[in-house]
C-alpha cells in the first residue's frame, strides 16, 4: 500500500458558512427572506512545499477533526450551514420557514441544496413516500390512496398533503401558493411575499393539513434527489462557449462519476478547494473518468438461501435485477419506475410470462421471463466501477470531504509538473523497466510491515439506499430490518478477507499472521452500493498485504517516472526479476563528490524514488467474491459451488506407457486421460484428483493428490501384468466444492 504523504494537503483559513438569517429577530417578520453571507473568508489551498517533483495525497482525514460529510437530520435554524449534493441520495433539508394557518395547515419550506439539482424525485414524510395525485396550483396533492411502507404496513395521507418542488433552476421562485393561498389547501400567508425568493437553491414547499388519523406530530420531511447538475465532463467538449467565460451547457451535466465529482469539488470556490481548472490535468481526468465508468459485473439473483432466486410477494420492494421463481420459470426485474432501481410490487400476482424475453408489468416493476428454471443459468447485471453519492455540509473541512470522496474509489491525487492528477484505484500497467545499472547507491529495504500495521480483514460501512436493497439483488431474508429505519442508513457491508467464504481455500493472510485476526474499519460515506464497498475493501486489504517498501537512489533516467507509476526492476542482489514496484514519491538529491585531496568536486544529481510492492491482483475482482447483505455467498458463488465434471475418461496400458527400469525390466503403467471440465472455476483455480485400486487389494485406495485444474492426464504406477484396476477422477474448486467421481 502506498505511503501516506503526511502534511501535503494544507487547509488554511476559516470555513465559509452561508447563513440562513432573517433581517429581524424571528422568521420573516418584515416580509422578506434574506440569504446572508456574513464574515466569510475561506482559503482552501493545496500547498506543495516539499522539494519533490511529485507526491501522493492520501489519508487526508487522518490529519483533521470534524463531523464529516452527510445530512441525516432536518434542521430548523437561522444559522445552518449550506449543503452540496452529488449523485443520488436521500437528504434532510433545512427548514427556512414554518408556520400554521387558520385552516390547521402546517406549512414548511425546506431547502435541500445551495445549488440547482438535476431532480427532486420523491418526498417522504415520517419515512413514508408521498404518492402525488392531481395537480393543485403550482404543485400536487397526495393521491389519498392506501400504500405500503418498507415494512409492509399500510398507510395513507388521505389527501392531506400538498407538495411543490423547485429544483433551483428557476430564478425568482417564491412559492406563490403559500403567499397567495390555494383554495382548499392553504390560506394566504402575508409573511411570504414575492420578495421571498430562493434563487439557485433547490427547495420544496410542503403543506400538511392536520388530521389525527394521519399525523401524530410535526411531520419530518426528507427527499430523494439527483444532485448537482453542472459538473464539467471534459469528454464532452470545451468547458466554455466562444466568449471563454460562459460555461458550455453541453459539457456541464449531472453525473455521479467519482473522478468528475472529485474534480468538481477541488475546483469549487464555494465549498471546495478553490483550485483553478488550469491546474487540473485534463488528459488524466479523462482517463480517470473512463475508469470510473467501466462496468463491473454483479452477482445476479437474490434472496434464496441456496438457489439465488426469491419468491414473489405482494406490496414488497424488489431491486433491478431481482430474480424470482414462479411456476418453475425464472422472472427478473428488468426495469422499475421506483427510485434508484427499487420498485414495489402490486397487490396481486400478475400473469407471469412463460416465453423467454416476454415481459409483464407489476405496479412499479417490469418482470421479464428468463426461461424455465430447469435450464436457467444466472445472468448478471453490472454497475459503474466508482460512483459518489451523498450530501455534504459546508461546515465540514474541505480536507475531510475530499478524503471521503477519495475513499469512494480508494483513489489518490498527485501533483506533478504544476498540475493535479486524479487516480482511481486500478491497474494501470507497467512499461518502464530498470535494472542494477540504474542504481547509484545502496537500496534501503523494509520487506515487511510492523505487526501492528498489518491487517487481514476489512470491515466497512456504506450508505444502504433502501431495505432490502443491495445492488446485487433482493435480500428478503436479512436478519435485522431495523438497521435501515426507512432507507439510506449507514450499514455494515460484508466483511472482506481472503478466506474460504470469498473463494480461497484458506485464509492465507491470517495463516501468515499466526492465525490471529487483524481487522480494520473503513467508512465509505459516499458509497451506496454493497458491491462497490466490498471491492474497495479488497483493494485496501491487498495494498496492505503487499508490504515491501524501498528507497531507490537512481540515475537521471528515473526522472521519467511520476507518483503512481508502476516500474519493473531487475536487481539480482535482491533476487528481483522485473519486480513490480509502485512509485510513491520522487525527488532530486544533490550529492557533493570528492576530488583529490581538496575535499571538493563537482556535485552530482540523482533521483530518489520511494516505492512499494504491488501486483495486478490488488485490483482483480470476481463476482464469486461478492457476498449478500447478510454475508452469505452470492449466487455466483453458489454457481461456483456447483462443479462441472470432466468427461471422456480413458485408460491405456501398453508398451508405449511402460517404463524400463535400471535393471532393464519393463514396468507397466496406466495412462488415464480425460477432457477437462468446461468450468472456469476448476480450470483456472481449481484442482483435479485421480484415485485407483487394484483387484487384488480393492480396500487400498491410492491417490494422485492435488493436481492443477487444467490437468488432463495422469500415469498410474505399481501395476501388475494382467491385473485389473479401477480408476476414478473428480474436479474441485478452490472454495472446497467437489464434483462427482467419474469411474
């Protein structure tokens, strides 16, 4: 794992707080609402004071204190920090106005973000979704129908709720239905006039008419939103229009691409680091964005303890990709009108199709027939490699927020050649080769971490969007539904270790550590995918287990490297042949050479590289490693437990298979040959075994021991002329699953 360059990121100055404040004492007593920015001086500087030509920024949060990003509870304050939202999330707003009218209606205006949003998707009151019905004035009344919450309990707002959303893109918006009143909904509120505008702020006006059977107290309002919609994507074209000042609307979009979000935050002058775009390496940003957009396959299916397939239930949530078995046919959710890939089934079971590819609608879901269960093979969805989804308050330090964002892609930031580069975790390959001729001084070596710094398992938390949601499928059997409390709660992800549960024969790293479990914790505040959290946990673990760190003093040829580059080093003194080493830091060292008796001479310049061991396996991922929310093996792992048998076993014993001993006597052998299984789990990482016994001693079974999974033949010795022999073979997987004996 790369060293953390401490002190590289320096956050200076005070944090800017945009204050929600009335001009006089209480809310809007003079009919105006002012967004006041008071005593604000914010300096966010990335200071590179070291001598090096480049270095890695990582682990920034360890240097700072604070509450960190996230908006979990509503605020009703005239002194609340502003909020920025990236990607998709559920957010609690700041209530900037509340009042009751004579019609027993409680009015609230909540600001979600200090910038325009892509969309305000759903409003939740006391954890229950408001289903909008007929339009009323600027907004909508709830439909008054009966619905079901995530626990399957009935509820209805009985037409007592009015909602009006404003994404913040409309200048001068002031919610006239509150100021002027709306017949049958609200009474005109003279405290809210047309001068009470919310420019460039995403907000919602909610009116709830009191009804004892509907509300038990003051309603708590939250919203599901798509966040910031003006993020620059250099892959789409130029940043500005022809005038060089106006942002190009074609290239400023909504995205949750992790690299683009980090770049947007770093260049944000309001809540971010305030770095000029000219200091961003655009070429590397494009490469980083492409890596984040790569599709990673997910474990398919959901729910069942051994089959990976659930059952249909009324009024229940299913996520995109969920699979169920109905009348021995597999049905999969291929689209949903619900939020974030989660939809609710209907009150009665639809007429599911029995022809592959045909679909049926089921309330918010579309089910597509995958074929008969007897011939079914699991199909997988995919997700983007790295996304950032979440809200942050401006009261958190930019360093805290940036560190949490980098955690969402286990990424690093480097500063070389006067520009910042963003590096999502990935294997970038290695093309630079060096050998002993490039070494100009002794190598400083630390071959292993101190025991206190080693880890062999990673425990992590992520933000789970909705019970029983997980990207890999519908976990209807999760043992503890209360941890979700109505969605979007910080939740434990399955623990990651290189153990049998993840497809390894034994926990190889725990064995290296004397059988002692050495856990660490990771907090992924901007991760909403259980699969992404597990992939990140593996990268963090594997970086730790490649433990060797070295300081190499090299000639000027090493100047072509930069931090995060991977070099290949051949150095016989350390038994290195094309050893893979990742560059952490690079700096020039001046060495005063001695000459004659004067004790002086011309100085020499060499390059000092701090490097660490690395390998492509750090970033490799298989769906067989993905676990469900309750830390059970994923359906892909269940498939890995179903071993395909070899075929075509034949036995041959003649003069071509016999061997001649030193005494000139022929010793017969049997050549057992077979066709390898069409099973990648056997061929690439599994094994084969051959057993045999002779007719004269059938109780004595001989074994070949473990053979590699791609073995297709084996010689049996100890044979006697004209004696019968029985041979059997079987395949097995690395996870311990075994197939049938083929005799």
